[in-house]
């Protein structure tokens, strides 16, 4: 029974194929293999052909581990704060104001609407970070206008789906908070490390859109000068009103983290309070919107934490059965040394992204590979940002890319599913290119953390 731990993944996969929630699949697998691998079954009168691999007394650690990982985890308190901040800003009409302003600002150039979507996606990423809200809002507001003026359906779909996912790499990001907790890395350093790669990725999106518009002008036309879409009475004033408040809020939140004045959790609390204040100033705060924000925050936070509970139980039983030694021996034995390990891990995470959510991948895979990566000499901040960039692709890869689901639900009937799939392929390729860039130029990640006083 040397490979009993590896059978846990087989059973977990079977449970997940049944369609049961992942959190409970993880917990059920942990309970099942606790019975198989411990001395509990013999106490029930069932004899095993092997000695117990861990004793019942060791199971007393499990409640303490779960309490320490979830209930007593100060870092993860930042998750509900940033979720609330993002949802509140979305309810305050921030995305709508930004799209109208950017649409008028860039609409007179070829591909200007698509470039506006990328710019708004990056701004929303730094202020909300809620993928579903960003994708749906841009699909409702920008996609009909793109179709009206003859934009290529694939380009329009792809740019909205991919721009909405920028919130997973541009801080403040829920992905980075969870990665920091699972890897034992300072979340503020991860925010700093991910900022430049996130902005570079958004720039590559814009370069691709501009190149597409140059090669195929009819597929990404400019808005007519007297278009009634995205009407803004005073453009300069609209830019100030739509850009300054969210940028000021983001500047305060990220600035306090980067300068070491506040922890991510404290900065998240300030961000939540600031977003509520902005909504109040814009006269868009009422009991209905407040209730919707709190319900969404509780739902998303509960999903993250219940998966963490199941993953903690799974990881403890897996390690008790010696699974971490098997994984370490396998990964260290991959041909090619450090580069071979890096290629295999990134490929595995990318493939898992076709079928699993980023939260599930982070809680299941990252605790296994992070210690090995650090042993091999990889910088944990650089490695964490590399994983985050890879996980971002999981929102775009079919059949279970969440960004695709959000877009499909909000897109008009004229947009086919194949148009969406065709449109996201170039942006997935850009993300893979960005992975190579980060590997080739680690300074993109490590420069800001190195100069920060934090």
C-alpha cells in the first residue's frame, strides 16, 4: 500500500465527476482514507492486510489544523473585505461610468471600443477584482455597441472575456491573497510583484487589438464622430469624475500596503469603507444595494472557506499517508532539473484549469509544489506570481472557464458559443507568452518588492 496516498486523487476525481461540490468531495475523500489508512477499521472488527499508516491519536490534530487555517487566519480576513469593496464599487455604477468615458475617449480610432474595454478591465481589476461583475457589465454595455458597428464577433467576445479576468493578476487580487496564505509569502510582496506583469499583460492585449484593427479595419472600425453611443456631455469633466475616485481609492489601499503602513487585511477594511463612501457620494447606496453586496460577499467568502476546510482535511490525510514524499520524489526526478520541474508544474496547472476552479487548484496543488520549488531555489514571490498568471487562464479555458459562462449568459443571441471560443484563443496565447516573459525576465516581478520599504 505504498501508493495509498495517490489513490486519494483517483477517488477524489471520481467524486468530482459525480457533480458533487468540490469542498465536500475533498472532505469525503479525507474521511474515507482516514478509515482505510488508520487504526479505526480494526476497532470495528475489520482486519486490514497492512499496518495502520497513522494512528487515531494523530487525528486530534485535524480540528486544530482547520481552526488555524481558516478560523484563526488573519490573512484570509482580507478576502471578504476586498470582495465587498469590489461588489460595492460595481453596484455604485463605476463600470458603466468608466465604459462611457473610455468609449468616447478612444472610440474615434480603429479598434477604439475594444481598447476601451481593455482599459476599463484593467481599471476595474485594480478597483473591484470581481471577474463576474466585470465581464457581465462590459458585455451588457459594450458588446451591443461593438455589434452595431460591425466588430468581429470573436474579437469583441475575446476582449471582453479576457479583460474581465485581469482582476486575478492586477492587485488587489483574491488569487494573490489565497496564494500568499498557502505559500507562506507576504501578500503585500505578491501584490507588488504582480503589479508590473499585470500591466504588461493588459498592454499586450491592447497591442493585439491595435494590430488586429490595423490588419482588418472593417472588423474593428472606429465610431462615427456623431455617434449617439457613449454620449458624454463634457469629456474632460467625465474623465475626472469617473477616473479620480476609484484611482484615489486604489492608491490609498495599495499605497498603504506597499509602504508598509497597513497589512492587506487592514487595507481591505479601508477599501470596503471607502467603496461604501463612494457609493454614498454618488447617491447609489440604498438598502437594496447594501443587502445585495453583503449577500454576494458572504456567498463568495463561504465558498472560499468551505473549500479551504475540505482541502485542509485532504492535505493532512494525504501527508499522513506519505503522499508528499511520493510527490517530492517524482517532481525532483523529472528530467531537465529546475526548468523541467517548472515546465511540468506550469503545464499541469494549465491543464487542470480546463476542469477546476482557481481556488480548488490553489488549495490542492500549491501546498504540494511550493515547498519543492523553494527547495530548488526559486524565489517564492516570483513563483507565486507565475502561478497566478497561469491560474488566470483557467477563467478562459473551455469547457469550464467561468469568464466564458458569464459572457455567454450576458451576450446577445447573435453571439454563438463558437464565436466566444474562437475569440479567446489569441488571448490565451498572450497569457502563455506572458508566462514565458516572466520566466525569462524575473526582474519584472522582483523589481518592485526589492525597492519597496515594506
